[in-house]
């Protein structure tokens, strides 16, 4: 799919504005970090500003058909992160969706930062077609998509970078030949014992020549075999809620050619009135044997997060988080030291939805 599809959806929504449902999110953020710049150069300590603006437009074309577009602004760049058409009315609440969309998400992240599995799986939209269906308590989805190009800078979390497939700059991702298919299966049920939501997603696809050339040029594996073959991944998540208590976790492992990426996260929370008290642990690692030149790529990272949220009302929420973040980078003096590079940080956010 090309950018024209997303623009066509937006124009359709605007021309028939009386049928459009418009909502969005505004996120203000203050961040201060022990390392100041962490592992990324030219970043500022004690930053305050608009972290993200998200605008979503939905139009019900008929009883079963829908158009959707999402515009996001982060770091001064505005981009169309989603633009799709869906056609429903199939057996088992089946729906076919075509355009640019996000893959199924696992358990929600409860604290203000992203979990490390989000680096590998949840951070970028893809282009293609998918079929989803539901038969209580089961649900599923299969899709064939074009993925975003692999990046040595990946996605930024806790002021550091890791390998990943972020959404390309200000435009829709170009077709790099990184095609893949995925299958998602979920189970969700509840009762007096609480509620449980379990999700499993498998991915298998073509590792493009662009991706292979990037990893070959970095020379990060020892020995350094050519990066041929396919990419494959597995993501498993579970979310359990019982009264005011909640526990969720996620495990993701991906093979990008010869590069292996593994991450997992576990979080727990307790709701007390309008407050929600949260603690989480994240772990990220890859099999790179050397730090790429001039690239702050993570070798191993561990993070413990303490957070609280306060819901002033259904539209306004306040968040405060402190994280203990440790990073080990190959080729540096601290490598092998479990204490890693100290890069603790504190984040305060105001989230407004409409």
C-alpha cells in the first residue's frame, strides 16, 4: 500500500465530517536522567515539552464497514501512523482489513515508559492485509504485510537505542521487500476467579537485501557470516486481573538474519481509589559481539520501574515514574559488570484524551 490510500481515507473522512468520530491524546512530559545523555549524544537533561500528539479519525461507512486514519506527532515530526479500510460481516465476527495498521498488541504496559518487548514487536505499523475473527473465548488474526526496514538505531527507550524496526520518519514506510506473514491467537475469559487474557503471535518472513547489507556493514557478529535467511519471531503475553490487583508479562524473541533479539517484561499493580501503584521489570539482550561504530546499540539492559498514576477524571491522568536502569555495552569498560552504566531517571507525564 502506498501513502495515497491513507490520504484517500482522510479525505473521505473530511468530506463526510458529519459521520466522523474524532478523538485523540495529548501527552506532556518532563524527564530528568542521572546520565544526562545516557548513551545518545546531543540529548538534553531536564527536558520538558510535548512528548506526543495523537489524532484518530473513524468513519462508519456502513453497518460492517469502517475507515480509520491516525496522525501522530512526536519530536516535531508529523506522520500518518495508520490508514486502513475494514470490511466485516463475515462468519465468527470476521473482518478483512487493508492498509497500514498495527499488529495485535499483547498485555498493556502499565507504567509510563514502553516495555522492552515493545522494541521488538509493538513499535511500528505495517502495510498489507489481514483477516480477524472471534469465537468466544477465542480470537485470532492472520496477515500478510510489508515490514519496515531494519534499523541500527531502532526505537529509543530510557534515552538509549536498540535494534528494531521503527516507523520510517515522516512518511509511510517504503517497500523494502521485507515481507512477512503472521498469525495471532488469543484467549480471554473471566469469572469469580478474576480475568485472564493470553496472547501468542508468530512471525515468519523474508529478510530483505537492505537488512542484510546493514548488518554486514556493521560487522557486529564474531565470526561474521553473511546475514542471509529469513526473519522469524515469537511473542507471548498474559494479563491477569483480580479485583484491584493486576499482573501482566510478556516474552519476545526474534531472529533478524544471524542477529538474535530477546526481551521480556513483568509488571504488577494495585489500584487504590483513583491511584494505581505499579512496579515493573524489563530485560533486553542481543547476541552482538561488538558495539557498532558511532552507534549506541544496547548489548544488555535491565530496568526496574516504580510508577503511580492518578486519574483526575476519565479524560485527565497524571503519571510519575522512577526507573533504575542499567546498561552493558560490548566494547566498553563496564562490559561484564552486572551493575552496568548507571542511567536512572524520573519521568512525570500529563495525559489528556478527548
